[in-house]
C-alpha cells in the first residue's frame, strides 16, 4: 500500500495514504481500468477492420478497371470517394478509441503509481472525474483524419492515383506522345471535361496532404 515501507516512494503526500483508497474505491477503479482497456481493444480491432475494407475495395475496383481496356477510368474516382468514406469512418472510431486511451493513461499515470507508494498529484481524480462526466476526445476530427492518413490511407491513395494515371495511359495506342493541354482530354467522362476532372483530383489530393501535414497527436499527460 502507499506509504508503507522504507523506499524512496514511501513518503507520499497527504491524501495518498492507504486510507485514500478503500477496498470499494480501489476495486471500482481497477474494474474501470479493465473496462477501458477492453474498449480500447475492441476499437483497435474496428480500426483494423475499416482499413481492411478500404484495401479490399481498392483492390477489387482496381482489378475491375485494369482488367478490360473498355472499363472506364472513373472506377478509380469512385475508389477515391469510397476510401474517403472509410477514412472518415475510421477517424470517428479513432476519436472514440482515444477517449478510452486517455482515461487509461490517467489511471496508469496516477492511480497505480499512488497505489505502489509513489508521490503523485493528490487531485488527479478530478481529471478522471472530468473525463467521465463529459467524455471528449483529446484530438479534433481533422487531427484524427490526418493521423489515419499518415498511418494508412496516404499509401492507399498513392496506389489509387498511380493506378488511375496508368489506366489513362494504357488506354492510348503505342507511340502516343503526352502533350498538354490535349492530354487533359484523357480524363473526359462523357460530357464532363477532363481538365476539370484533373483539377478536382488535384484539389482533393492537396486537401489530403494538408490534413496529413497539419495533424498533431499530443497528449497533455505525456508532456514534460
């Protein structure tokens, strides 16, 4: 128990003695810790599941588009849209994962060290109460999107972009020379001009790069 023994951590601040944690209180916090770790594990699996959906969908659409020269390159544009849907879904799950992660880190940073006799801030439980009373993710939606992009989706989007450009090139006869602005016509979709398709894809990828570059993952408990 805290305060027992002659080690460096034996002398603890008032409020962190064996009286501070009754059996019921300690058991409640231990069960809360186990529940939050279980929630983290479940959401970790859900994050992996979303990434798997994105990979399988991308592979299937790419196989369809490249399997026949008559298949439209618009299939890759649809793949970009589907991957963005999966990205937003995964970012939402990631924010929920981080809520449980933040609570776990609070208990690992304060509760267990105190139980083992270390000196910690006696008001740490107010931080945990605030997290329980008003759950909030420690990262914004934009940061969550950027973090998942950096970890997984930029690689997927790079593969989609390269495959899309390859599809546009493979549709041309051998000896064809790339010349602009005529080359923009390769991306025509019906009466929709190719230059506008290139502009939209370029803008979308610029947005993804911006999300990935600005994303920050900071935890107040880890500072210092």
